[in-house]
């Protein structure tokens, strides 16, 4: 569980930074960035719940392990 939290934090923060950079650097693509974020957000939530659940109940992760 202690490894899963930093992994998800790194993935979510990196994704958010990339989306914000795209938003700021390419103003014409703001509609596309918004649509992409709206599609990615529910998937991140579901993946996080599945991964934390697997880690908690059976000790195995769904997402890749960071060494």
C-alpha cells in the first residue's frame, strides 16, 4: 500500500502537468485538452480503485510496479 500511493501520485501529477502545459502552450487545442481530460479522469479513478483494492485485499497490484 505504501508503494501504491507514491506511484499513483506521480502518475496523476505528471498527467495533470502535461494537460496543463498543453492548455497553456497550445490555446487552440483547449477544447481537445478538455475533452481528453474528461475521458481520462474516470479511467484514472477506476484504475486507482482497482489497484488499491487489489493491493489491500490480495497484496498484488494491477498497475506496474516502480522499483
